[in-house]
C-alpha cells in the first residue's frame, strides 16, 4: 500500500483510467511515487490486482500512440476550458458576421437617404426652373480692349430672408426682403451703367462674393426665410440671370463667383466643411451657364478652386469669400501656395468695406454687403450700409478709382 495518500494522486472525477494512469507515470517525480506505488494506486482505483508491469506496458502503449490517449491527456477542467474557448471563438465569429450585416444595412440606408434627398432636391429644382420666364438675349456688342477695365464687387445678398431692424427711437435701421433685394440690385445696375459710361468702360469684370442665400447654417434661420432653400436659390439665380443679361446690353461682362459658407449644405447637423462640395452655388452656376449660354456679351468664368482669379490690366486679382482672420497674411499665403504674385485679394463675408495696402502693388479689400446690417451684425456692434464697390483699373497703374455704391437709400 502507498504509505501517504495525496489528493493529487487520486483519480479525479470524470478522469478516465487511461488519462489517470498516464498522469501518474508522467508526474511520478512530482508526486514522489515509484512504479510499484503507481501500480497499487491504479489497482485500487480500477478494482484490479495487476502486476505493476502491466500498468507500465499500457502506459507505454498510450505514449507510443495506441488508441486515443492524446485526447484524454487533459483533466476535466482542461477539457471544460477548451470547450469555453471554442464557444468564445464561435461567439466572436457570430459577432463579426452580425457587424457585417449591420454595416451593410447602415450603408444601404445611407445610400437610400442620399438618393431620396438628391431626388427630392432635383425635383424641387426642376419644378422651380420650369416656372421661369424665358430670357431675351441682347444683340452682340463689339468688344475692344483698352488700357482700362472695370471690376464690380458685390455679395452677401442672403436672398430669401426677411427682417426689420429697429433703432433706439423705434426708427427702422434696416429692413430686408426679396423685394428690397431686387430694388437694391436694380439701383446697383443703374449706378453701374452711369459709371461705365462716365469711365468709358467696355469690359466689366463682375465678381459675386458668395452667400447669395440664407438659412443653410442653422435651423433657427429657416424661420426668417420667405421661401424654401431650393426655391430661394432658384429665384436668386433667375434674378441674377436677368440682371446680368440687362447689364450686358451696355458692357461686355466677365462673370465669376466664389463659394460661400451660408450656401453649404450642413446635413444632419454636421460641422462646417463636412460636406464642402454639397453647396447650393452649384445650382446657381448651372442655371447661369445654361440660360446665358447664347449671350455673346457674357462670359461665365469658373475657376477649379471655386475662388475667383483674373488678370485685369496686368494685375492679378484673387477673390475669396472671406473667412480669413488675417487678410495681410492670407494674401502672402495665397501667393506662396499658387506661386503667383497676388496684387489684389478681395473678400466678402464681413459685410463691411475695408481696404489696406500691404505692399507694393499689393492691396487687400473687404467688400460690403447687399443685405446691410442685420441682427447678427448688430449683436457684434458691427454695422455698415448696404452697398457695393466698383474698381477702375488701368495698365501700369492698377486701381485708379474706386466707387462706393450705396444701396440702402432707395
């Protein structure tokens, strides 16, 4: 008999005879057993009276590969652990498959939303355009280039919004609506015609500095809109088409426009820049190009950067919407970025007029707005007249005259 019984030397529950015998022989040094003692333990466990050599031979057969000894090497705990690991692996595989299905479903739903949104916008645009009156294209004017050209700058129309801003004594500081916008623009047209005739201008660069519409940045702005976003965009495009067409009776027009921030579609409450190519200016550009394509007195110039760039009388002019904190730094940065000497950097966005010379033949100009002072500007204690600028440039001299055209007193 074995003199000292250790729990480890006893057969464990669910441990087969083969696994038990093999464990004893493999761990006899650890258990401090000899072959005789192992034989005795096995006899007691199995209820037999074999010679210890019989047990050794069976163990040798297991090690040499007989029967299924290898499958019985583990204890019950090890076998259970193996089953747990297999279950975990199967669970991870199932989770991966589920995630694939969920991802595909989300992608499909996103695609469906985008398709529905695009179809809805397209339908609204087509519906709005179908109601536009045809344009009577003027006769072609003779174009001759002199050493002097004009550059008309206007922007920040925020078309579609309506408000009335009162002063300290209840007086109207500024009021705005689509109808007031149109009155101001016709005043701008008449004053521009007077200037080009006075200055004998044959070629006029017209720069639209962005933010033609309102209400696309915040939901709160929608309550101020007279029309929906799409309808406002189409109505603005139609008006500008007719306005430019009328102006083209008096001068050859080279038209460009920048991409504003208020016309960027910020869907699902996303921050600025998330959908930078989703901008309603695409609609205006498309309508302008299509409706004025037969007007020989009108050129639509589109820069791939969605900014404005022109060489006027030998001077490089760059137009941006104007979300730059430091215009002096910006003109230097743009010059370095595009490896072009920028003589004039022109921007809108700030709704007030400002100009500064920052070097030799190097100026930065902020353009005033068509809308004039509004509630937001007043909250910042910023105010200015609704107006536009018309620059006269000459060869060798650059800007020789600047007209500030007031529009809010019509």
